[in-house]
C-alpha cells in the first residue's frame, strides 16, 4: 500500500467537507456513548456487527440528517471505534475518547468517488422533502496534482489539518521497488536526546539548525497563545498562527527525515535500530521525545528500506545495548545516564556511550542470542 498526498484547492465548497467531518464527529461521539451504555449493562463492548445494523436504523429514524454521507464513510467511523476498543482491551492503546467537532480529521471513501486528472468527485446524498427520496449531489473538488499516483486505487481519504486546509490522500496497491546497488556495508543506529542519531560507524547526525530554530519559534508562539484571553479575536489569530507554524515545522522535519533515510539506504545494505519504547523514553527524557519524532523516522526508514530492498532490523526493547562493552562484552553495571564516555574495566577500550550502543544494536540484529542474556 502506498499513500499519495495532494492539497485540495481552497474553495467555498470545501465547506461541505468541513460539514462532513463535523457530522462524522457526531457519529463518533454518538456511538462512543452507546458503547459506554452497552458496557455498563453487559460488561463488554459491542462490536461493529452490532453497531452497523443499529446505524441503519438510526438513519431511518432519529438521525436522518446523517444520511447525506456515503454509507461506507459512516461505517468507517464505527469500524474505527471497534478497532480502538480492540486495541484498548488488548492493552495496546488508550480508551477511545469523544472528539470535538473540529478535531475529527479524516473521512475515508471506498466507493462512490471518481478520480480524474487533478480533481476528485464525491457523491453526497440529500433528502428531498418534495419527493420524499434521496437524491445525489456529485461535487468536484480540484487538487494540486504535483505528481502522479501509481497502482490501483484502493481508497481515498479527505483530511482536514489543524489550520483548516483540506488534503486528499490516495491509497494505492503499488508495491514496486527501486533496488539500490549492494554496498556490503551495514549499520546500527542509536536514537538519542542530544544527538538525533548515532551510527555504529561513529557518525553523529544532529537535527538541523533550521529545525531547532523553528521549534524555538513554536515555543514562542505557544507562549503567545497562552497570554491571550481564551476565545478573543487575538487568541484566535494566535491559534491560527500557531497551527500554520506547527504544520510548517512538521513538514520541514519530515522532509529532513526523508533525506536522512535516503542517504542511509544508499550507503548501507542492512540497517538496525532499536524497537522504540516511547513510554520508557518519555519517563527518562521528559516530554521532549514527542518533539523528536523518532517514531515517524522509524516509519520513514522502514518504508525506504522496503522500497530500496534494504534489510531493516529492529532489535527487541529488552536487548541490553548501552551497558555491555562492544569489544569484550563486559557489562558495565555502574554506567549512569550522565556518563557520555567510559572506559571498560575489563579490556580497557574507551567508549563513546552512543557509538557503543549503536555497535551493540548492529550486533544484536545479526545475533539474536544476545537478546536472552
Ligand atoms: Zn571491554
């Protein structure tokens, strides 16, 4: 599966898309309340196969005003709740929460849309009071097609970002690869708070200055929002500014991450990283972890490795990578978080903490037995 992202041109009819997402927030919240009630009575949650027939009933009775939305798009709202509960009960996610209207971000269309060069048609339904029947309103939205998509389209998604712009995501089944030449090299990567990436080759990759600068501006804008009176005109202006800037920072970061991942894929046949334990990292480093977006980087890297036929390894999160000496395997039990450099008391090697960890990560990827020690 491959996702292509396009900007939908600003137009007054985009209001329809906004209304659509607001209504989907309603659907989401309605079914969430229903789940809560169901749980109180039966001690379990109701799956999608219980909820979907209920939706059919609602559309004919109390929630007629939802029926303008394509049915498969409505169904996705319910399926998302179902998946969220499954994740919650298997301990993989938080409890599903109600969403405020402008916070509902995306609608999925599996049928009833049509794609053409630079435009997409979505069929909404409307209830005609005169004829007492549903009629179709087919609306075209144009988007900036800066590149072509490849493969068969599986579904599309309409997204609303926090600054109120709309995006079209086209998901296709394209799995073509563009293999790079083998280089015979492999690398282990350690993530860090001070240095974004440390490679087992000894290289250190820092976040670029412009990104740090933008993050600093982001903090300034955040402060400026909190100084304004909530709901005032100035507050709204600051909120919009903040949203625009957040998006800019996120784009810059993603752009940079693609470049770093491309460079790594060109140079190495095998790439090994740690499995991220974000909760543990947050506890260790504080909230800044979310700024650093390791998770996103791992996704980009994994995708690039797939695309260019590179081997991608993630070593288990319980694999000791920091304390063992990468030369002799001696475990340095006294190593603390502040020790950036250390000398092995067994073999006398001098280590940079992060480089040593990166080497251990690479080794663990080749030798899974290490994990059990
Ligand atoms: Zn040693």
